[in-house]
C-alpha cells in the first residue's frame, strides 16, 4: 500500500494499522484466534516481538509458515515492512 505508520510504545501491529487507516482483517477482536490478521513480514522480522504462546499455537494449527505473523499479537519494536495477500 505504500503507507508509512509510526508505532507507539507497546502498540500491536493491528492497533497501528487501525489507527493509521490501514485495512487489516480481524474477526476476533484481536485475541488471537481467527488468524484474519495474518501479515507477511517483508523486512524487519527482528523488529517484532517474538511470537506469543497463542500465536505459536495458531501459526502451527494453520501452518502459516515463516515470515507470517498475527498482527494482533505482535508489538513493533523497530522498523519493519509488511504486506498481506489482499492489499
Ligand atoms: S485479529 Fe484474530 S487472530 Fe488477530
């Protein structure tokens, strides 16, 4: 989409997207069960907090693969570039 957004302290990727008007799927309110918020990290995988237990479980069950993260479970701690299948 070419949008640049800045994260606030302890803000999830989904929260940043919502605040910035970036459309990201979500159907569970960000509790980590629907996997609609999956994003692909193009750059800066190390700039995201490690997967939570919930994210690990969902990622394994849905076989998301490396580089895919749940935006509602990720807190941004540095610069990153993400995309989705539907943008
Ligand atoms: S919003 Fe449902 S898993 Fe992220």
